[in-house]
C-alpha cells in the first residue's frame, strides 16, 4: 500500500469488548498474529485495531471470560444491487495497492448449492429399511480400473479368480482427505491428516508440495501428487505412495498455476520440495510436457512403469464446461481414477476473481462425467472421486448416488482442525496453526489432538452414512453408486433436473 494514500477501506469486522468481563489476561493479544489486540499498562485496558481483524475468532474462542464478540461491520453504502460494499472495498483496495486481489479457501458466492436442492429416498412398507446397529452394513469401496468381466473357476470346492485385477485402493469409508500441500499448511496439519487416514483406513493426498521424510511411514495411506512444478518428485516419493495423482487443475483456480511465497519456504520445505530456501515456488499453469490426451497418456504410463505397475494413477482436473469430454479422454489415456474438483474447492491462495468466476459446481460436473462414461461403455475403467464443497455425510451420500465412487474433503477437514474459514490462508498468519509455517503459530496445532478430531469426524460421518443407507434399504455403499432413482430435486428447473439426471420431488 502506498504510504501517501489515505485508505478508504472500512474494517470488515467490529470487536466488542465487555470491560466488566475482561480480566486483562492478554490472551487475545498473545493469540492474534495480525496484532489486532494490545494491552496498555497506563490505561489498564485492552484495545483493538479493527482494521486488522480477519474474523478468525481465535480471540473470542479462547477468551476465558467470554468478554469478546466479533461481528461483521454493519456499516454499508447506500443500497445498490450492483455496487455492493464488497465491490467498493475491492476497488478501494486495488486503487491503493495496484495489486491482484488474493484470497483463500473456496468460492463463497451465492451460486446454487445443489446438494441442498436434492433429497434422498427412504424405504417404507415395501423394500423394508435396515437397522445398521443390528445388521451388516458395508462402507468399504475400491478405487481403480475394473475389468469388463470376471473369469472365475473352482479350486478345491472354492471359487478362484482367474482375471488379473489392476491395482486398487481399498477405502474403509468412501471419504478421503483432499490434496493440501506441505507449505500451504503446516507440518503438524499434514501429520494430523496422515495419522487420521491411517487410523480410519482411508487416504490423504500430499498436494503438490512433496512428502516430508518423517511422513513416509504413512505411505500405505498416502496419495502422492505429481503437479506441473514437479516439486518433491523423485524415485523414493513415487515408490512410497499407495497411489499417484497427476494434477492438471483445481477447482479454486482452473487454468492457472500455483505460487508459494518465498517467506513460506523454510529449510524443511526447501528439502521436501527440492528448491532453494526462501525462493518462491512457482507452478506453471500447464504441464510443459502435456498438450494433448496423447501426452497425458505418456506421463500416466511413465508413472506406472516407474512404479512397476503396482499403483493406480489418478488424474485431477477442475470442474469446467467440457469436463465430460476431458474425462473420457483421460480414461482412454489410462487413468485409473478421475478426480473432479468443483468451483467451491479450497486453496491456500488464489486470485479472488478467478476463484469466484471460473469453473462450475461439482454436482453438475459429476453428473455429466458419469453420464458420458456410461454412454461410452467405459465407466468401469476408472473410478470417480469428487471434491469442492463437501460439507457433511449427506453431501457424501448424494454424491455417490449421483455417480461418484468416493469423495475428497479438504475445507471440512481443516475446519475439524480448528479453521474458521477467514480466507486469509495466503498471509501465512493462521492463528489456528494450520495455514502457516511460523513455528510459534504451528505449535498451536497438536498432531495428537488434530488426528483425533479428524478420526472423530470421519467416524461420525460414517455412522450417519450407514443410517441413511439403512433407511433406503441398502446394505452396501457400492449398491448406491450412480443410483439416481433414489434422489429427487426440490425447486430445480427442468434443465437442471435433466443435467443431474434426477426427477423432481413428488414425481
């Protein structure tokens, strides 16, 4: 910001402090990395600079006497549907800085959330429901290419599978932790994700930042990403993984690359990413060896060859208008898993205008991709994993009924660790110890506690999924996959219903 320019920006949040309750303990001052609060000894009072507040609620959450209330600033310009406060603030900010607007997390615009316009069927008199507390309920699923048919013989009176299956990922619950790189989040956050995945029997994804050597012991539950910058990609990294994922794009910033500022590249991140300490980590927008489906096929087969054809290879793309055609090409190029990331997918840093205006909702992309692969008779040749705004077990089960094999959760996982979605991840000052490399802040996240919170989240969601499956009279998650007859739309147009492949409620 130019020092000779007076800022026209209003504080985004107001801080109300109950002076009667405040005991001057200075917890708020010590906990805020943005230096909002300070204690004045002469006045014997705690003050706040509201212009610095990002709304992370760390101070209010940890205040021992509940003396703080943080709320959005109600001050608004004259009513104008076109020139809202957000629009004005963005223009003021750019007029004062001359820079690109940055943000974190996923799109927060008021686009339709189709999960909330879809409801589930339930059994009543016929096809009776199942009680998951008393009857077996199967949430296990497998990700990877499946054969067109199975050849089975009898051996010693028992069936013997003759068909050789391609490598598969076995998930005890159809939920995985999405790609979040070491550098975008702290080591303690990465360890929390890895440990929880191992305990639950699912997988976490390294993102494009490589894998810290201390986390290699969780390799059996790790999906290692190969992105355009090839950060941290070497033989040991490929070998330790349970699966590999080629990142073409992500929902928060389709079509552009990534940038980890040099101030976040510590000695440990330098070693992990294999770049000099303190230098910016720039991922180009495209892979410079991929300009066609044929080029993609070469990289897929190179990775399979490098890992002795023992690991499935996933390809991740952002949900865009022609995702279905792209996914078809990816399957024919040899991808075992298609990862789709919708417009609400999170990120550590993205240009605000791109995050909020590029891409499409994951619900529409999923339905289109599943339809296209089924129509072409190749749906069995790849699994579909979706991400980008999965908030609850209900979203998970609706995604599977729409055609997904499993889901990725990123933002929901970070929220379980303490994130309050203030969208300031790019500053590196995360007060919850998640999106930061500051040692003082990082130690606020205890991996023992973080892993337990994540395990609890997946356990709770799994119980709820079993309850919903039982209510539909289904005892295995794979029996629901792509079964859109068990879904109904509420308040959707006919065109939206046709794209989703579901009927309106009451029909």
